[in-house]
C-alpha cells in the first residue's frame, strides 16, 4: 500500500489516476441518453455549418398544406377521388414514382375506393404507406401493422413503412431501412427507382440533409389539380413525387402534427414535415451519402487513449501553460470533428472528449494544489450542462386567406378548463393522461363546431373558442350558450365513464363574455394562426376562473346575458371586479333553456336575498339564502353569500361599499 501511495504522489501516477477517473466517469455517460444529447449539440452544429445543397433533381414534394385546404375547401380526410385524379395527372406528366406518405387503412365510399384502386392500377408506379401502432403498458406491449386496404395493396406497386424515428431528444438525424421487420418507404422507393442499386437491408446512418425545411422542390396539392394553371410536365417528368401533409398543426385534435425537429430547428425555429424527411432519406440513399459514425466501442477506446495521454502531458506543465494547451486541444478536437463531418460526412463526437480534457486539466491543477498543501484527500469535480429544448405550441390555424391582419368584430368568447386535472396529472402515467384529454377534447370540440363555434386553441387542459368569427352571425351568444349546455351534458357522460375507470371526478368550468375583439391572422410572416385578442378574451378567461368561487359550472358576463336572457334561464350571481380590470361586471349563471311556467321558486328567493344583500340588510338576506339551501342544498353560491352575510354582521363593510366582490385570483 505505501508503494501505491508513493506512486500516486508522483507526476506519472497522478496523471494516470486523473486520466483513468475521467475515463470511468465519461465512458458510461457516453452510452446514456444524456451523453448522447450532449454530443448531438455538436452534430447539430455540424449540420448547420454545412452549405445548403441545391434541391435534389430527382425529387418533388406535393404538399397537403394550408393553401390546399384553403383552395379545396374540404375537411380531412379528402375524398379519394381527389387522390385518384392527382395520381392520374402525375402519371400522365411522367412521374417516375408516386409515393403517398398517407395511410389509407379505412374504407371510404365504395365509388371513391374503386376510383382510387383503379388509378393505382393504371399508374403502376404508386407506393403506399403503412405504419405500426405500438401500445406500451406496464403489463403488456403490442404492435399492430396498419396497412392500406387489401384492394389498394394489390393495385399499388409497393408498400413501405411511413414512420419517422427521432433520436431520444426528439430530433430526427438517423434513418433505418427496416423497422419492425418491414421495409421503410425510402427503401421501397430506391429499390423501385434504381433496381440496380443494392442496399444492405439493415442499413442505418445519418441523414444527409440538403438543408433546412423546404430544401426540396415543393408544390401544393391543389396546384397539381389546377386546370387553369397546370404545372409544367417538366416539373414532374422522371422524378419521384412524394405526397404528404405539410401542416404546422394536426388535421384533427386527436392527431399529432406530422412535423418533426431536425438539426436546423435551433437556427430557424421551424419543424420539417414528415414527407420532406422521407424525401431527404431517399436523396441520401440515392446519392450514397449517408453519414457514418465512429462506433461506440472505438469511441470508448479513443476516450481511454486520449484521456491518459493528455493527463500525462498536463501533469508536467504549469497551470497557465496547461490552460493554453487545453484551449488549443479543444479547438483542434472541435475543428477535426466538424471538418470530418462537413467534408467527409463522418461523425466523431467531440463534446465529451472536450469535456474530458477540461476535467483532466481541472483534476491535475487540483491535485497539484492538494499535493503542495500536503492534504491527503481527493476531490472530484464534474461539470454538467442541462439544455432545455425549445417547446412549440401546436398552432391550429384556420385562416381565410394567407396574409396577416385582423378586424374588429363582435363575438362571444369561451374559456373552458378541467377542475381537478392538475391533481389527476400527478397520479397517472402520461399516456393515460393524454387519453383522458383526448376523451374530453373530442366531444367538446365536436359540440363547439356543431354549434357554429370556431376552435381557437388548446392550452393544456383548457380550450378557447369563439362564436361570430371568422364568419359573423348576430345570434352568436345564443349558439355559444346552447353549446355550453350540451357540453355540460356531455361532461356528465364522461364523468360516469371516468368514475367506472377508477378516475377521480373531473368537472368542466366555462366562462363566456360577449364583446368586441380583434380577430384575424396574427403572428409573423412565416407562422401565424387565426385568433382573437382584446379585453373581451381576457374577461372570458377570468369568468372561467370565477366558477371556483361560487361552485358554478357556467358563468356569463352581463353583456352575454342580455343577448340570451329571453331564451335562456339565468340567475344573477354577483357583481365582481376581476384581476387586471377596474370596471366591475355583473356575472350570471347559465342554468338551462327557458320553458313555460316561470322561474323556479328557489331562484326568486335567491334574487330576493341578493337584493337584501345589496341593501346591507344582512338578517333578511340570511333568511333568504337559508331558504334557498333548504330547497336546493347543493347550491354553493347561496353558501358563499351566507358566509358573507355572517361576516358583514360582525364586520360591516365601509360606507362606500357598492356590493362589489374583488376577485383576487385569475
């Protein structure tokens, strides 16, 4: 043992120990998701430093984009006769291959399906997409191959797996020719486009991106069908034509948008459509330019050799000289790594090596100071970097025209939120949580749309909708209230279903306000969505939160109430001042539709209690609210006013009190 300590006190021993400890720290880290995420920072930088290549001459993308939805004015899914006509025109123009990054797994109308199958057969060069539905559960896992209809598979030239496989950090850098035992779309496409090109079936590698999004020649779907301004045949002839979605948001609330993070996201803050990534992989395969990576085992041996040699060098240098050597070494490692990738398409990860060199320098400096101070202890220091990836809200855009701008219109705005969702989210797995949200958003969205509402956005477990824009109609408040009552009934069905699944009760809170807003396409020239802004929107949001105070479900502002009170049964609840707004507003609870026979007795008694409350006749108000609770024991609003009356009996309000309750929370 003394000989070991003596060896470690020497320069050589300290150098070997520091280098070995650095290796033992970083080698396992390099195999983890964290280590790979750190290395990916350098890889993404390499992608961005490479020059943008010309658009691949062999590829053309036909995008199912916002412009096509605007021109065709059809909801998704589009009739298959449209796809059949698209195939006919592309084939007539001389497309070498037509590839659909769309899954045709369900039947539509018999006539449309026959037309589509016939177009596949006549073209003879169409490749369809398929996918694998994966279910992961603690108790079981399941994989289901979702294929096109049998008639379509028989008529198509081939079928490939239309799946994108991001890395652990969500960024798409790698490709594989086979997934789940199936050939991918790029593999099938290359096999048919260049039969003589032999590719290993298990090939994988780095995608040789030609550049950021829209680096491949792209046209809108509607342009191919435009008879007045047809695309030149030279734009199509001899090329692989990929057809797929190029939307910033999903076409339905349940789906995820078919767009992904790429190495260029940090620079342009834009995602790349899945169909364009498929095209980039095809281009990579056709050129044979996929990126290679230093194998993991070779990487481990490289770490060991570099760390030991560098540590043995630094231990003989003074700290200032060692710092200069460290700086030069780091620049050299980064330069060699980025140069290999940019010019030879070979990736040797540099980040952990650079981090290891820095650790070795720090360890050697520290060990020198410890030896000089004759302290017999060792300190290890680790530097960790946590990079938070940027989060992009899914933009649900419904523009009338592709230009920025807005106009002032009278609308009714809804904010809805799920009471109890925050607590629920802490107790169930994310997959189940998403399922609960989908089960909630699906019927609520359907109800809103059926009542002529416009979905504005989803915000976590909340949603915002408006009536009266972009298409104006005078009875927007009535349609909004009718939707609210149906949403309330729909929530009762959902609550019964959730309770049967063992989930805690969830209750929707709704707030409505009618007034002027600025509605239109708001955002930047590149990205925008149709939304509404203004004080009307803010007040609707505050009214949703006010439900928590009174135990109510649906609260209306006075402006909304005036528009619906002849048709809807409402009760005046309170006069409140919401946060961020000086002018108080009278709020009303929506109870249902009016029917013959007048108002229920408890409503009249509650109204009398409110009048006594405003006159500061606390005793009379107490009597009325107590009567309400005998007739309707679950009325939380009466409980609230009962408590206020008891409080004001003991501590009267100031002389200038106007009956306004200040709502402190949002």
